C-alpha cells in the first residue's frame, strides 16, 4: 500500500510546542478529508527525517493520536488513519471543541467582534471545511 | 534512568586570571540528543574541550562513556566522535584522501560504513576539500567524526555559517544517522530555534554556570509570561524564579519559571496586583529571559 506524504509546516517562532503543531495539522487534514480512514501515514523515522524533528517528538504525536483513536498502529504493517472521532465519547469531543472556542471567544471580545458576528464566522468556517471535505472525498 | 553518558560535576576552568567556567554541572542521558546552548563567549567550546581532554580542568570531574576525560585522554578520543567548531581540513586533499588519512588514526575505523556514508551524505569522492560548498564541508566533518562508529558524538556549533536549507539538511542527517542508531549526541549552538525541533534535552550556559537544564518540552511548559495590572512601587520580594520584570504602561510583565497555581497565588498576594493574562513563550523568548532577563524584585509602575 502506498504511504502518504503528509504536508506539515513547523513554525519555529510559534509559542505552540512543535508536537502540538504537528498534531493540530494532522487533525486538520483528517477533518478536511485530505487524510482518510485507512490511509497509511509515514513511519516515525520517515516523518522525523522529513521534518528534521526529533523522533521522540513524532512518537509522542503518534501515541497521542492513537490514544484518541485518530490513528491506529497495526503491528508489522504500519500506522493508519483510524475511524477516529466516532470512538471518542460525545462529552470528550465537546470538551475539546469548547476549549478551542474559548480561545476564539477571548479574541472576539478583545477585538470587539460581537457574538452574532462571531457565530456567523464560525458557520462560514464550518461550511467551508465541510465543502473542502466533500471535494477531496470525491477524489 | 540509566547511567548518564556524559557527566560533568563542579567543572571550573580559567584562561589565565579569567575564570570562564565557574562550576558547571551537567548530565547527558544515553541515546538522547542534547542541545547545549549559550550566547557567544559563554564557555560552550571550552566545556567541550575540557570534556574531550583537550584542555585541563581547574577543578571538577568530567566523565564521558565511563571514561575520565582528564585521565583517559587517548581512550576518550578513540571512543567519541568530535566535530570542532569551524573545523579546518586540508584543502588540497581530495575527499577520499582525507577520509583515508583521518581513518589511519583510528583502530576502529569502519571502512565499509564510511563508504556508505560518503554516498548517504552525497559527498564527491574525487573533489578537493577546498572546492566543497559549506554544506558539503560540514557533512565531510560529520563523516570524519563518525567513521570509527562512536556511541557518543560531540558537535560544536556544527551548523555555524550554513544557510537555512543546508542547516535543515544537516539536522536531518543527525536524526537519520545518529538518533536512529541510538548514538548520544551532544550538540552546541547559539540558535535556540534550531535546537528545539531536534533536542530531547537542553541546557543553557550563562556566565560559566548552567542557568537551566531540562527536557525541551518541559522547559517550554514551565516558563510563562504573566501580565499584572497595578500601579505604584511593587515589591515581588520572596517570589522565586523571576527571570524578567518589565513595566509596560500600567502593567507589569513578569517572565517566571516553574509557574504553577501556587506561584500564581503567591504573586498576586505579594504584589497586591491582579493577574490579567498569561502568555506562552517560544523558546527564543525563554532563552532571552534566561540570558538577558532583568531579575529585579521591585518594579515602579
């Protein structure tokens, strides 16, 4: 089976830790359908080499994504995109989203963007990503 | 944790009357990539030279791979891979000649491995050293440090003078060649953003002592910048771990290590100010706080 090349950009000047940056980008690519259930992702060694990042960092990324059932390791054959989100309890899924929305809410208040405008923006983003997913899903 | 591969205790060293190392303590775990950071002139290269037995320590103990750096100098040179800062190589030699020449000094030189490395590092065997690019030059220096298959490799500012692409390439080789084979890598640099992606651990050397050492991601989590709102003469008295204090308008920005709930309460109590924000920092900012932070305990707002 073909192993996908994952495009990941590391921003060294960001205050977001590197492992977090990689996790976020893999999550995003699964959410937008760039990575699909059953796709094989590169091995720890390959991805570490590609990104010039410590192998233990990639291992940490894969371990966390496996714990969240977003990736799964199949012994002897590699690491794959799992069914993912359906396996996370609803409460936990909500908690993850709420945490991110809190940051957005803080920014909205700081920048004086009203609740209605913010909601509208969220809807737009949501639709845009779904659209993207449908498109890539048809490949 | 198993026995550290490099252990430095109470290391002191002076050039004449100028004391450069003033009690360095350091432990490098086996199999790790260890980033050794410090501004120019902080004593990184001196530490490395003492560790290799090239300079004689004024006081303290250095052990590397179970050997005493000061007593077993030859054994250290044979078992450790070393790439010097700005390594000079004979320009008139061809790549294959210099490889053979350096190899002749090492009983454990692995010719087959070296041939593989020449291909892997994409080095032109017939070219003269002086015609190599900077990137090729540093890859050749790396190869010369690895030919005897050391389990510990010391790289003194190996990416100095490389452009960003050659630098990333070099780090890629460090990960692919060394980490994959469980080689311990001790790597000095003055560029924190370069160290962060590759290092399991980092230590910051400042004024001849280790200002901070720890796991790379823990360092990042433990140091925060907090903003306090207040006015007047503020006394931070007993708060430990303040790295930098700055007044910005009616606010005080405090960079602080080992930040926790308890510390947060202590700060609010001591300063009689409310914490209005808490900011994550990138490693460069953390580095800066350790190196040039204003450690005052009082601030006028």
